[in-house]
C-alpha cells in the first residue's frame, strides 16, 4: 500500500484531468468548434467514410452517418450532452446520497435501519433495469435522464459513504466534540464531513464516468435524449444498422465514451490517491 | 371451377419439371414470429405468410392481387351487397382428415365473432349478421349493412377458415398454440421467436408446392438475416437492408429483388390543432422531396406516390400528381403568417424499427420541414402506442405511418384510413365522413371505384394526408431457386421453384 | 566472545536506501541455552534484529555491512531457500501480538499441524498427537478441542501459548521473542514469561528476547544489551545493568520507570526524543548526548566506543562510572500532597450499566458491563482505577462523561445527577483525555484549533487574538513549544500528541479530568514525561483526576487512592500505598504479584 | 458448520421476503402510473370504446390501486402473472420460456468474470513492486472504462464484422435444433449428446459472455489485488514467513482465503449490475432471453411482462446477494460464530 502512493504519483490525476478538461471544452464550445450543425443532413451524401479511409473527404473528417450528418460535429455536440448529464446528475446523486449516508452513519439506530432498508430495496433493482423503468415512466429528455440517474445512483454514494461516516463517527475526536457540546449538525459539518470529503469527491468523479455511460445506454435504447439532441449513445444506435458497411460510424462514438469514462476514472483514482492515501489500494468502484 | 384451373395454371410454372424440381427443405430467414397461431386473431401483415401455409383462405389472390378461387370455388354478391352466396369446394380436408364444410366457414366468419372472441377478424366481418347454411358446400352470408368488398376481405389477412370441431375441442387458448388447418403444410416443430418447421401434406386438395419441408428461422436482426443467407444456413431471407440488396445484386452469388408491395408509407394528419389550417397541411406536403427520400433510403427503388393507393390498383389516378415545391410551401405558410424565421411548431410521431427506414425517413422529413418553416419535434412511439394515442385523441398532429393493404382495394386504403368509426382515422371531418359513408356501402363496384378516385383526389388536395412512398419488400435468395414475388408481400411456397 | 555461540551478529549495519542507518555496528552473541535481552525504546531499531535474522526486513531496508552467523553457518551469504529452511526448524519466533499472529480463517489445528508437517511429521495422527502433547506442555487445557477452534475463539494468552508451542515444536536452537508480552494483560504477562523461561529450560534453546521493559528483561534474561538509536550502548549481565548500569541511558531508563515498591520518587525526565536515523547521520558525537544529564562538549564531538568496563560488562560512554551518580530529580518542596477539598466531585451509588447486544442472528442479549459500583472522588483528589481489559473501566468513563447513559443506580458528577441534568451543564466541568491520541485528535485541525476547540461550542466566541493567547498558554502548560500551534497532529510524536490531548482537555479548566490509559503504549521516557506533567498540573491548576490504567506502578505513582475493578465490579479500594502494600482481595494480590514480577524472581 | 451456513441462508432468504414485497408494490405502482391503458393494450385495435370499458371492468382497473394490487398479488402467488398483451397469452408462460437463456448467460458470465478476475488479480499481485504491476493496474482501469454494452458492441465490431470469428446473433446456429429439456441450451445439448450443437451454442454464447464477464472482471481484479495487499500486511503472514513457508504456500495456503472475502462480498453486491447488463447485451446480440423480451415489452408497453421480468431481476439479485452473504460467513469464521 505504501508503494501505491509512489506509483506514478499523480500521472493518473494529470492525464485524467486534462482529458476531462478537453471533453469539457468540446462540450462548452461545441458551436464554435464543430464544423457543421449536428443535425444538418446531406441525404445524397450518406455514410461517407472518414478522411483516412479511401473515399473519405476532408469535408467530413469523421465521415457522415445514415442521414448524411457530420459525425465529427455530432461527436462534439455529443460531448456537450454527456457532460451536462455527467455534471448535474452526479452532483444530484452525490447530494442525495451523501445526505442520507451522513444521517444513517451518524445517528445509526432506526434512522440507519430505515435508510439501509431503503437502499437495500433500491439495490435489488439492477441499475440498468431501474433507470429504464424510470424513463418509461418519466418519458425522455435530458432532464428526465438526469433525474433517473440521480434516483438510481444515489444509493451508490449512500452505501459507501455510510461506512465512511461510521468510521469517522467511531473516532474519539467526534466523541470529544460532543463532550464539549457541539450540536449534532455542527459535529457532522465540522468533524465528520471533512473526514468523508475525500471519498465523496472521489466517488463524484467516478460517478461522472458512470453517468456518461448510463446516458449513453439510455440514448442507445432510445430512452434518453430526444432525437434532435445529439448524443453518443444515439450515434451508436444509428450506426449499428450499417455497421457492416460503415464500421467507423460505430467505432468513433464508442471511442468517445471510452475515453471520457477512462479519463473520469483515472481522475477519480488520482484524487483518491492524493486526497486519501488510506484508500490507495482498497475498494473497487 | 374454370377460374380455379386457370389460377392453377398461372401458379404452375414449367409443369413438366414440377416433380423433377422438388425441393426437400427450404430455410427462410423471417423477421418476426407469428406470436399467435390463431389465424383469425391478428391483421398484422408479417405472420400472414406463415399462417397462409397452414390455413386456407376462402378466396385467393394472384401475384398482382387479382381475386382467384381458393376454398370457395364460386361466390356471388347480391345487388344490394347485403348478402353473398358462396360455394365451397367439396374436396378440402383439414390436416386431421376431417372435411372442410360450410359449418367451419360459418364458425369462422360468424360464430367466433358472435361469441365475442377477441379477433381482429372482427374489423372486416363485424358486419356479418348471419351465415345461412344450405348444404355442406353451399352457404349464404348475410350482412348488417352493405358489404361490397366482402370478397376482398375473404382474401385478406386473418381470413382463414378454421375447423369448428377442432376449435371447440381445444378452445381459444389451444388455437393460439397448436394450429390445425386445411393448408398445404402442417406445423411440425415450433420454438417461439426462434424456429418454425412445416412439412407438406401430400393429401392437400390443391396444387402441391414443390417444397417438401419449410424451415422458418425467426431472425429479427437484418444483418443477422443477411449473415444467415450468406453463410448458407438459409436459402432465402426477407427484409434485408436496401444497401445489402444492392451489394448482393452486384455480386453474383445470390439473387436479390426489391418487390414493390401493397403497402404505403405516409404521414397521417389531424384535422384539428395546427393542421386545422389547410395552408399548413398543404405546405407540409409540398415541402417533402419524396424522390430524395427514395434515393437516400431505398436506393431509389421505392416508388413515390401522391395518393393513398399504389399504381395499378383500382382507384389509382395515373395522371394525378402533387409536386415537391418548397417555394410553394413557403408561400402557403407565409399566407398563414409563418416562415423559416417564425416557424409553426408541431409534434411529429414516428416509430423506430417498425418498418425499414422509418426513423430515418421521419428525421429527414423534420429537416425538410424545418427548411420551409415547420418546426417539428420528433416523438418516437410504438405501433401499439399509436393506436393508444389515436383512440384517446392524443395523437400528435402528424405521424409517420405505414399502411398495409393485401387486397389493393381502395376501401382498404382510403376507405379504412378515414372511416371515423375505425381506430385508424386521424383526419376526422364531417365532410370526409359525408363522402366516405356512402362509398363504404356502395354495392355497384364501378361507381364505388369512381367514388374512391374522387375521394383520393379530394384527400390530397385537402391535405388530409401526405403519401410518401410505396414500400418495397426486399428478398435475397440463393441461386438455384426461382421466386415469384407477390404484390401483397407474402412469400408463397407455390411461387418458389427450382 | 569467541567460544562457540548459537547466534553471532558481527558489526551489523542496516540502512535505508537513502543511506540513513537504522542499526549501526551491532555486535551480539548468544551462547547455547542462554537468554539475551535486547532493550530499547521504539525507534531504537531492536525489532530489526529479528527481521535481519529471518531476512524479512521491510522494503527499502537492507543489511549494508556485517554478517550474522547462526550455529556456524553464515546466514547472510546463504541462498534464500536454505535460509528459509532454517526458519521454523532451527529458529523459532514468538510474535508481539498473538491475536493477529494466527490466520483467522484456519483452525488452530490446521495451522499447527501444517507446521508440524513441515518440520517432518509424516502421518496426520502423529501430528495431532504431537500438537496435543505440545499444547499440554504449554499448559493449555482441553488441547483436543483447541485443535478444532479458530483463533478468534481464544484469548490472547492462550494464543500466545499456542504460538510458543509452535515456536518450540521443532526443538529449535534459537527462539526470537519480540515483545512477546506487551499486548497481554499484566497477570497473563507473568505466566507467559514464566512459560518461555520453562520451555527454554526443557528444550535447552537460546532465546533472543526483545523488549522495551527493563524490569521484564531483568527477570527473564541472563545477559542484556541496551540499544539506543541503532547502537548498542551497554551490554552485560542482566542484574548488573539493572542495579549498577554503566551507561547514563540505562540509568535514566531505570529512573524513569515507576515502581510498585520503595520510595515514591519523582521520575527521571529525559528531555527531547531519540534522534531519528536522519538526524543521526549528521551527529558526530554520542547519540545520547543531547538528552544526557552528564553530557559534556566532548560527548557531542566524539562518539565513545563500546568497551569492556568490568569483565563481561561493556559500555559506550566516556564516563561509564559516572552513570551511577545520576540521581532522580529531588522530591521538591511542593511535592506535599495538596489538601483535598471536602466537596464530592464524583459520587457513584449502586451504579450499573447494561448493554443490549444484537448478535448476527439478531438475537438481543443483555450484557452487564458494570454492577453495583460505589465510590467517590473528592475535590482535588487523584484516583486511579486499575483492572485488566474487560473489567469495565472504559464503560465507566463513558458514563461519567455522558457518552453512555446510566442504566441503574445513581451517578453524581460535580454535584449534579448525571442521568437527570441536561448534558450541556457538564460540558465545561468534566473532560476526558482519550487513550489513543491518534484517534482523539482530528488530523484535519491544527493543534491550535484543537486545544481551543472547546471554545467553539461557547455562545460567545473569543476574538482570534484571545484565542491565540489561550493556545499559547495551554501549550505552555503542557510544556510544548508554542510553534506547534500551527502544525497538524500527525506531525507530532506520540508524547507530544498526548500532551496536546491533555492541553485540550484543560482548555475549559474542568473540575474533573478523566484520563483513560493515557500512557499505555508510550515509551518509558515519554511515559515519565506525561506522568510528571500530570503531577505538575495538579499543583498549578486544581482538578480531580480519575486515572484509568492497567499499570499499577503508574497509578501508585500519580494517585492518592485507587479502585481495583474486576469483571465490572469494584473488588477493592483505598489509598494506593495500602492497597498495593497489602492487597486484600485475591485478584488484587494477583495483580500486585504480577507487577512485582522481577522482584519475585530477584529474591 | 453446514448447519450454520444453512441457518444463515435461511435467515437471509426470510429477510429478503419483505424487501421483495416492497419491490413488487413499488413496481406495480410505477407501472400503473404509466400513460398506457392495459385494457386497450390487451384488445385488438378494432376494439370499440364499450369493449375497452368492459375489459377495464373485467381487469378491475376501475378499482382503487391497492385492490388492483391485491388482485395481482393473489394471482402472482398462484403463479398467474396476467396476460401478455403482445403475445395475447399467459405472461408466466412467455417469461418462463425465456428465463433459462438469461440464467445460462448470466451464470456463464459470472464464472468467466470470476475466473478472469481472480486469475488477473493474482497475476497483477504476484508482479507486485515491479513495473508489471503498474502496467497491470493501468490496463485494469482502462478495461474498467468499458461497460458491458460498449464491450458488446466492440466485440461485434471487431470479432463479428472486421474479422468474423464469432456469430453475433441468437443462441444457436440457424438450422440446428436441440430438444428442450432443461431449457439451458448447453446442458440440453450435452444431455442429447449432440456435441455439434453444444459447440455451436458455445460459439454463439461466447461473445455475450465475454462482453458481460470482461466488463465485470476488472473490478474483481482490483478488489482482489487490494485485499491481497492488505492481507499481506497482517502479521500472521509475516508469522507464516517466519515459520519458513514458501511464497506460494503463503499466497495460496494462508492469504488467498482471507483475501477472497471482499471479492465474494463484491460479487454479491455487484451481481445486480452484471444481471442488469444481460438486458443490453441480450438486446445487442439479439439473444433470446429476458432482456430482449423486456425491451420488446417496454416498446409495446406490455405491462404484465415488464412487471414479471423486473420482479425476476430483483428476485435474482436479492437471491445472489444472500448467497454471497452465506458464502462470506462460510469464509469468515469470525462472522460464523459471532
């Protein structure tokens, strides 16, 4: 474990961070970066290959899809969708999860019991199934996707953080804080939260990766964003039909998702290492 | 009798080779399962091919949808179209050996519906008030209201004669799982959503198809169907993507055909809401470049249509056209105070994967509309939801839809599309109803057809719908077998020869 | 020492990758059947010896010079395989913490039989019999059942016995015992030590006995080597080194250790801490010089070699003979016991505590932690509570400070009934000094904010300046340099942390201070510092103290009266001198006997 | 000891029941909120308003929701899960027909995942403190960024399209048939001794299994690696070394059993994810299992089927969690007689 700390100290953090930044920039400045509007169709120029494949043209660096839309532009705008969802949804899930985690972990007793059981019920749904069910109920749309992710993934935070909180709560300095008359709220905010914060931030970063995937999944099964909003998952779904004729249409968005998730994970692990060496090795996602 | 003989002739290509060219087994890659084996239960087109192999229809169709004798050797509609006298062949037997009689005919087309079983057959034959049996081969159908196209219906989806005795033995549930018909094949093996194996009845009353055994592989994924064909695991695959068909046509390992069928792709319009304004309706139509759609998604093979029917069918007006003209569209919109900068916005529903290219077409249309100043936000729904929404009048103003009409008769096109009493009608105005009602009960066929010609014209000029393309069925099959495509999209064993 | 030896460590030097030396020029030899004790405080590098012999040095450490001969073979240039084969056969080990030294998921039987198989018992039957034999030899009853049980089902003492049995199973030539008793309760310690002695007799094994406890060493060992900052500063016969040390460090250690008998002198306080490997590299003189009461300029400039002073007694000091002159600090005037106020700070009548436990089956079990406690603490009085683990000491403290509720009887704290009075009334009056500063000090707060944390709870917040002064004052009280205020707790040494811990408790100058095992796990010299600190504070700021400790000597040294607790009950109480001089209750006698261990042997 | 395990298992299973009941209530409620009319759905499109009304009455849709629930629950207990509106036949039949395929898939995937995960974990660990470990960990975190559905598509693209080694659709080569006995294709094939079919089935299930398994395994690797690192800091490992045990004796004889505990717990808690993954993977490989059925049902809003399947998902997840718990008890004597 000691060694872990030395293992490429924060290469992960650096690489991950910069990649995340890159995707983020793509998302924010999409309108300026993207060569075309993502929904412009050239029905007579469909499934054009990317520039490096034979028959590709510089007009469409990454080629076009089955409606003659520019793949590159759609990927850039897709980053926008992905990042919005990732940021907002993860934050929401974190707030909800952290709130209950601290309640449960700090007060224990019946509060803990109720929250834990609730989480248990939640977790008995495979996440994918639950989010799809939710979407079938809520209908599609970015906001719906975000809501669905929040409602599904808050448990992820709750479960992990709860034990973190319990650990912190076991520390004598928390007992001391009570002894000198700190109120519960104050103890949580000033003594426990600082202790759980590193884990919180780490989880947040990892959750962003997860959110990107979930968003992709939902748009992939056409339960995500509406059709006029470009999203990677959607691109994959569209490209599937023609994958024999136009494999790159499938490969490129997959690559986009992979890179984004990877960078979030690297970033998260980097954070975990820097913020909290204790956890250097422990715990999977 | 004569008719039958003629049809027989028509079907039997190269009679002298008939037996030489017998095919032991033919494997077909098919899109969907029958879902239910009760042939009267579903109108949906896909299962018909399979059902038709196990069951017989009272009246049959030629490849270009002319009526021809089936189990009925003869039929005569009364002047007032309130009754029809039918004569059954006397040599038809079910696969359990029992004879097919008017009892079974009555049971299928009257008693079952009368019992209130949930059958789509009711859509057509709900009007049958009774079937009067004169003899095992003679009967008279009576209708509650004039039913001029009963003959077409008898040759249409879900119109298969089932055995009364058998049906009463196994009950409705049994009918769904274990079929027993008088068709040329009997079900040998069935694995839901996976495989259907049919074997030929050599005691079949009619012309024997050359294929002894038919294996139908249910493969929902088009690429997988192609793979199955190319790997030789199946001899014939349907509904391949148009691009793959082109590829097959270039190579010489396989035959590939695109078969225009009696199915039209169109945009339904609602008479209320934004589309209450005729200008907008027409603009929406003018704005769509149908040939571009055909080029982009059907390699140009799909025939563009401007009226709710297909070329060569009764009620089709060869020289009536509605042009793609976005300038005109803009004008019309401008007249109603809209334009590209202040577009009229509306919801546009489409299915995704219901039929090849639907989602792409819808999205292409959205862009075409956008150019002239109609902002459509696309909603993906399923077929069942479409009925759901329409029934509760929540259907978006426009929706991309596909219409199947195995008979080609105008009533089963415009007639049913706009009959306010049916769940398909989206454009409901008193005017339309006033025009359609008499047609539905018009006994004189020529007058009926004329009426429909006028009606079709009216619909388009009113912008009551936006016809787009005549759908094409794509079929790829191995060298060494010949296939005669049927305009109703059925794959018929009789039509496959070596 | 050229006569044949079992183990001969020659000029051993162990250093970090960075070149900083952990051990430096260590020479040791054990003759057959003898026990050599290695004494040193944490950081002296004593555990490195064992690791060096077993070639299990932590990563980044390596033997950079010298050699280790074992029974004529030179371990240091053997290949790993042959060397490993010696382990467990010819060299046995007795670990520091028996509780964690056996695999929790394997049965005792499995583990010992596996070991026996390795040392050559072929048949399963023979192994089992041997295991049973060994178990009875180390005085474990119902040995057969033990084979089936898992480590967590046994007490620390039993586990240590098992491990001893395993260590001696192969009649090894050498057994290395690394602090084998520190993790155990006093009474058990005694037994274990005796056991080791007996086993060594019967198996005629040499023992390398590593410990921090002078008296224990004196009891067990024939010879002793005192290790300081990676060097041996004194070797010789155990008795001599205890009674007539030739090195100031040995002497100081001795004086820093509180004892149960004899006059209650003040403890020797060694200023500062042992130099770290880093600091040593730059030192030219004697490593001990900075803390040495005898140190002169020469000591800082030149390092004394280890020389034979008397036959068989070596010392590394320029003035070995002066060591004897180091006297315990004069029992100064203010040592007179401060007069006790009459007011009752703490009063327990029939006090009891019961927990409701849920086991994994969810069954609720009622566990009586405390029963019928009657005792009191007067104003300004220092009272000790002695008792071994599980005697209910900590539950009692938790109740007094209000972290647990009273379930029966009454408990009056500073004149208010704990059960009925609202908590906030106690906040400033009762304070707790936690056992483990590691967990007691929030690692994310600066020392400054820690010591004055109590203020934050007040309604009226003091100004930054006031607070700053307050911090300075408190740190001064516990003799910490003011500059630590800005640091974080993990930048401090164990002793310093404990001081902060105390300072923090004093912040709201409480009437009652509860100290829960505050010196357990601290080195002798540090312990002395803390204990003396407490006594100092007693004179400066008046408060009553409830000192919980397993170490009778500590209690005797600090407190006026003591309570002896056993299994949740007070079995005896009274003035320390009386209680420890002639204990009444058998349990107390046991404790005292155990604590007096060395003397018993010495007789 | 066995008794102890059984007791645990029994206990956990009992504990599941209330959770499961709550789940059914939630799902039921959720589905009733959906904007679809079960009555309308279960009738042919031609149905008139009256017919729909009648059907609604018959299905008890006009009663308050809790009554509807009790109706459903009664049926469910009796094994009647209502009628599927897309198949117009008993939901139970439709679902049970598909269940084996999914179970087969998920079990294979689990075995694969654990195999690869544990193997990889040991590999990376045994390379500790070398550059290989770092490499291994980097690879692991890379694979972790590939969720099952991406892996599935990637495999299709690489092993199905670019170099067609594996079939990417269905469960068995078209034209082959295996008489259904257990419904588990692999088992049936073996039972009938039809090895061609068996290998074809393997060939077809390979990619889905790899997609699911490989997506799960890196997590296992990580946790195993981490927990091994922790275990090796325990003093009983040092003690074993001091007793002269060799490296592999220590790893396999002493460390592994303890180190596996977190892995078991992980598998238990993460199983839901794996099982849910089948939904997408089945869809992508058009593998005729529950997942496909579920997607189809969601498209045609076939409520009773959605309900049934989501309940199966939950039940299985819960079941596996408690199995994992039991296993944890088995591995950890401290819990066992706590």
